C-alpha cells in the first residue's frame, strides 16, 4: 500500500459549513420572527447574505478549493504553484524522456 502525504487538503468542509450556517440562520429567523425583533432579524439576514454569497462564489470554481498546510507564506506558495504550472505547460515530456534515456546510456 502506498501512502501519499500532501500539504494540500480539499476545502469541501467550507461549503458544508456555509450550508449549515445558512440553514441555522434561516431557522433562527423563523423563531425570532415570532417575537418581532426587527434588529435581530436584520442582522441575521446580513449574516445569511454573506454566507450565501461566499457559498455561491466557492461553488462557481471549476474545482474544489484547496487548503495548504505546509511551510511558506501565501504569496510564496502562489508563486511556487504558478512557476510549477508554467514549467509543466512548457515541457515536452516525450523529448525530455528521450534526452534522459540518452544521458543514461
């Protein structure tokens, strides 16, 4: 069995948590609606809108967001990933493999 360790975690929990927050806010709004506390309803509505906006924003990504748990600042990690992706797009793997084989012989 091969175990691959990674400093990247899927951030699905963010979507699940946002959904749960929205549901709880909606429930509280229904309960508070019975007491006519307009200030509380207004603040809960603001929280619900913020959570929904974030949830919709994340859902629009073409892939699930990742959480990086390794060393380095956010800027450093973004720069490393950009460099790696650029390098990967520029490499002809067939040619690189053939060169590696020639160097071995």
